């Protein structure tokens, strides 16, 4: 059976046409914020039959939703804080998200080394993972396995023999957070939602009784301002939640955000050639961090420090780099990393709920919903894994306010590209496409990478590539241009940075390739959008700044 591909085009070039119907329309829901939470809310509401419009001032997934640890995980660390309800919910959600998006949510073996003076002993680790398996209803094939010292060192020879006491093997799920977000939005669009990136909310609009009725929008694609009217408005802007609340008549009352910065470093896999992902202790402060192999790279993180700087520009700083490198040196002493080994990095902000007297790492990751007297709903906190339940809770309140009887539909709603019944079916899909793509000289590695990025929508990219066969002689360029064409037509790409950072992840995991590819991509986008000299200069500056910042820790 042929898996389904995208059915709706989603292009910024068509925005003027999309907006023709909005001038006299009052939507059921306006969502502000195009990260995973906002995208999840838009999808949940649209799939219940509500009319939905979403706006994002930058690109979709521009903030936290492209700068996480890129795991859909069950929250093992929350057991230490006895947040059993949170562990159970995110553990169950992990299985649902995997089922609905198999192409971008994949099982990942995770080694937990148990070390001298670590935060968990052998028996406490065994008990914690046993509780974890049962709370999250983990599949038997993915249940935890306790390991002896010898078995642990055999599983990961790079570990230090002198401090390893034992280990455990369990499963997490690896994802691409930005791609998960865009797949959510593409699916929401298929369900009837309108999603607008590069469109900033300037201020709220109100009726005579002071109830919020929508927002004034500055659209950077069309370079114009307009008003969007809605019966309900949700603020799902992550780290910017309080900034948006301050624009409402109520201001920031009651609980407020506590921002925490998380940094990840990326190195060549040969510099840290671990056998599988690892979750290990940092003995200097009792925290734990991940080291995760991904294609030709290994990425390590994360830090968890209070953040008071500019929300739009968190940076990987020298102290962050020193912390992660020191942690890696202790756990993998035979492969000590230096700053010169770092190929890329990213820094993201966690929008946690402030609690007096608690540090960032002690704060709960639970989400909370804030209600303003104006009717504005704001949601903050939470984890990437919990986006669907967060959305369900918000939309349940919205349909109640609207007097509708519409239940959540997203538990079994496959995301676009994710139409596969099993891991085996997805693997067979890849093998079939590898065979077909030999005709255009595409390698198995290239096809596998694209399949894990786009799922069944790989077929649309291959259609583009076959159509380019006569025009473009170089096989690598042919696939690159085919992917770009798909991203422009179906993924609302509006800038060079959109494509290289959030649609393909190349800034983080194939940074060196950007140097060769961006001039070619720029020429195609220049022609597609008909950019003038000043716009072209801005496009190049944005990408170049991100490219340099990924390895600038000053």
C-alpha cells in the first residue's frame, strides 16, 4: 500500500491569496506562537472542526522548538523529584507521538552508566527504571535491562573502568524537534488551519467590554499590517509568554516565567565514537547529560542555568562549553574533547514556571495555563514530549468557552509523512526508494537521510528530482534542489535560514556543507521570490550570522 504524501501546498509565495478570506472573517481561534505547543494547539483545534489561524513572528520552530535535546523522552529525571504523574503522562505520550510520526520519532537505545559517587546506585537505578517502565507502560521489547560492570563496559568501551560500577540499558525516542513542529503545522493546514510565519503580533484588539477580539499583525513576507479577528486567543509563545502577557490589559499577574538556558555541542562522531546514546552523571553538580550519536555527528548536552539575557538571542558561552567538555572528559577520558573539536552548537530557553527559592534545575517541567480577565489564555512550561496533551487541555477549555461539543482527535491522527504501520514498514519504504533512486544516482545514505526527514513525502522530493534529471547534472545538486523545491512549496520556507536551520538541520549537523550549498540555494530562492539587492543582502547576513554564532563562544 502506497503511503500518503502531503495533500496541501503551504507556500509563503501564496500568502496574499491565503489572506483574501481573512479580512471579513472571525476565526474561532487565533494562536500566537509557532513552536511545538502552538502547532499542537492549532492541529488539535482544527481537527475538532474549529476555524484556526496561527501567527509566528519569526520562522516556525525558531525558538525552543528547534533547540531542545531532540528527544521524545519519558522523563526519567522526574522520578528523582517524585513527579510520578508527569512521568506517567509523558511516558504514555512518547508512544503516541512515535505512532503518529514514525519517520521522525525513532527508538533509541540509551545506556545509563552507574558510577562511583553518581546520583543513582545500582538498586535505585533498577527500581527507578522498573517504576518508569510501568508508569509509562513500556513495551516489553523496550523494557529496561540491568547490566553488570563488565556488560556495561562491553556495551561502551569508552567508559572509564575505574569509576563504572554497573549500568542499565533502556529506550528513549530521538526526534528532530523543528521537523516535528513543521509536520504538526502541515497537518494542521491539511485540517483547514491557516499558519503564517514571519508575521508578528503587534498588539491585541478588544471589544467595548475589554474582551480580547484578535490582534494587529505585521506580516514581514507581504510587508504590510492587518488585523486578525478571533473569538478566542491563545498565547503559546514559549519564552516570550510573559512578554506577550505584558501587552494585554491585565499585564503579568500571578505566576511568571523562569527562563533556563540549555546548550548542546556537536562534534564529529569519530571524535566521540560512542556505540549508542548515553545518559550520564556530571559529578560536579549532580546533574545528568546526554551524548547522542546522529548520522556522522555526536551531540552532547544540556546545561541548565538561569537566563536573564535577551530572549531573542541566547548564546552558547564559554562557561557552557567548559562545563560540557569537562563532563565528557570525565566520562570518556580516552577521547578528551577540546573546543577545536566543536563543529556546531545551539542554545535554547526553557520557559519554566517560577518558584521562589528554587534553581533552574530544581524547577518542575509541568505546564500551566494562565487566564486573563480579558479572555486571553496563555500556556507555559511543559516539555516537547507533552505538546499533544498540553494542546488538548487548552483546546478543551476553548471549546467549552465556545459552547461546542468537540472531543480531541489527535491521539490517533497521523502526521503528514508518517503513514507507516510499523518500523518494519518504514524500513521497507526506505529500501524500495533506495532502489528507485539509483536511476538518478542517489546514494542509500542520501535517501535514508531524506526519508527520516520527510517520511512518505520523500516521494514528492523524488518526483522533483526525476523532473530535474535533464537540467541538473550533478546528483547531489539534483537532490538538494528537489528538496528545496518541496520546502518552498509545502513547508512555508521564507528565507535561507529557514531552509538550512529548521527544515534540514544542516547548521547543526552538516554545517560544513552550507558553504558549498548556500550560493546554489540562494540563486534558486532569488529567482523564486524575485528578491531585490537589499533583501538578498539581509538573507545572506541572517544565515552568515547564524553560521558564525554556532561556534562563537566569546
